């Protein structure tokens, strides 16, 4: 049978589900803010192009929300089915943020429905714009509460651990752990960044295919500008995250950087290949003192190595590749958007060239690869713990022999959902090109 070990099968199924869901979750958090920004600019400038950006993006967003509901529900189901011992131990503590996440989603969905179905019901666009505020707040709150659960798993708090049980539980204290500030802020900001670069990639694709419509040019410029701002914010928060990990999860940072021996003035390793048996790296780029600066803000600070931890508590060293992938793509997109933004301002012709627009098109899916790599880094880097220092993944998993078959069934489901999403979105926008929407708008009709 496929995946005969139920623990391994549970890991793979959870990885599959999170990898698929994070695409829709990121869009679900980030796109509402982009819609708000576009509609606000359209109102302020009295520019129909930005108003239509908001309406067209909202039309596609509804589709991704519907699929996100399905995958989010599956995660909740799998949390109970695949990790029953974890839920028995910690379920009463994490129930509050899980409930609040559901409440935040419904809050978002209700106002999103009102917003979409009242496009032609408001004489004053500013009143219609107000409906977007609860949509964006609900989306961000949803990300906040679900990431709080993940923060609790990385830095358990708000209870006493007595005789293998969590007692004297304080769900509020459990929500505001040491991991919460950096993890929550990083997830939310990178969702904004990735959504901006995704929408920029769509506009760049239209221009790369030969369109010269002003709508796509405005959309590209706006989203590259917004994407750059949030990429800078993500880098700054990432620095705080590095310092948090160095203090509270030093074994994770050491695994990220293949840092085997505790030392002062530690270098940062980029890329390379690992000889795990001899604990040596080859072909890596060494940046002197950079790891000490990242970890403690001091070039001569001591950085704890993997030699300080039992081997069974050492995260898989593959996380180094995930970490490098995330950072490399993030820096690339920051540079790409910065050059485009100022290139347009300064009249540099190459940023309008076909090859540069193609780079932006490629940057859209690359940004989502960085999001995936970031989650793989965080979750694989927490191994072997599901609840750090208290319960391992092996102790938390189900003993069912049928998880392997569940993996196959859910894989088929995700392929159908993914293909269906692409098909529906292509049909929506193929049948409603921007020229058609502009014509309806100018006639005073509803471009929906």
C-alpha cells in the first residue's frame, strides 16, 4: 500500500493540503486590500480604469474565495483526523482562534457578497467603497487568527503541563505567544506582496502579448509600486523573524544555515550542497559575520550551532534550500519592482521592453513559490515537534492504515479544483475583456 507508515502518510497529506491551500489563502488575504487601493485611487482621481480594476479583480476573487472555503474546511477536517492526539491535548486551547477565524471569514464573505451585488446600486462610489473595509479587515483577521494557531505550535504558552496534560489553560495568553508578532505580521505582509505581484504579472502578460491598453499599464504600475512597498516591509519583518528564531528556536536557525558548530562572528551561507555525513558544505557563498548580524545584530555575536542539540531534535537540513529559495525570490522581486517603479518615473525605456515585462510575468508565480518555500521552511524547520518541546509529530499522528489512499483521493480533488479555478477564471475574463467592460461602464451599465 502507498505510504504504509501512517505517520509519514499523514505528513505528506498535510503537506499536500497546506501547499495547495496556501495559494488560495494568500490570495484571500491580499487581494481585498488591492481592490480597496484601486477603488480608492479611482474615486480620488475620478479614473474609470481604477474603478474597473477593483470590479474585475473582485469578480475573479469571488471564484478563489469559493475554492478557499473548500480547502480551508479540508484542513480543519484533516487536523482532527490525521492528528487526533494533538487535538485531544491542545484542542481546548486552540479552539478559540479557530472559531474566531471562521467568524472573520464569514464577516468578510457577507460584505464581499454585498459589495459585488451592489456595484450599480450606489450613486456615490465612496459609499460603495466603504463596503470594502470590512472585507479587507475580515480577510486580514482571518489570517491573524489562523496564524496565531501556528504561532502557538511553535511557542506553546498559556497553560501548565502536568502529567502529560495541558491544564490551567488560558486561551487568550496562548494566542499572544513570543512567536505571534513576527509570524503573524510576516504572513499578512507577504500575502499583500504576493497578491500585488500576481496582479502585476497578469497586467504584464497582457502587455507582453501585445495589448497597449492604458488599463493594463496603470494596473501594472500600481501593483509593482504596491508590491515593492510590501516586499521592503517583508524584508524588515524577516529580519525580526531571524532574531526571534535565534533566541527562541536556535536549532531551527542553525538548520536553515547549516551552522554545525557554535561560533562567534558566524558567516551566512547561501546556496551550496551539503555533505551531511561529514557535516560539510560545498560550493556555498559565505558572507562573513552576516549570520551573527542576522541573529543578534552584532557581527561578533555567538550563534548556536547544531552541535548543541540532540540529533533527534534537529530539523531536517533540507530546510536550507527552502530558506534560500524564499530569500532569493524575495530579493529578486524587490529589485525588479524597484527598478520598474523608478524606471517609469525616470523614463527608462527598457522597463517597457518585452523582455522586462516577461520577467514580471514570471515573477508572479515565483512569488507564490517563495510563499510556499516560506511555509515549508517554517513547518519542516519545526520538526520533529508538532507542539514544540511537548509533543512530537510521531506522537500526534493517527494510526490509521488508510491515510495513503486519502492522499490519492485528495490529490485528485486538488487537481480538479485547481484546473476548475483556471478554467472558470479564463472563461470569465475571456468573455469580458476590458474593452467590453469599458463600453458598458461608459453607457452607465453594470460591467459585471
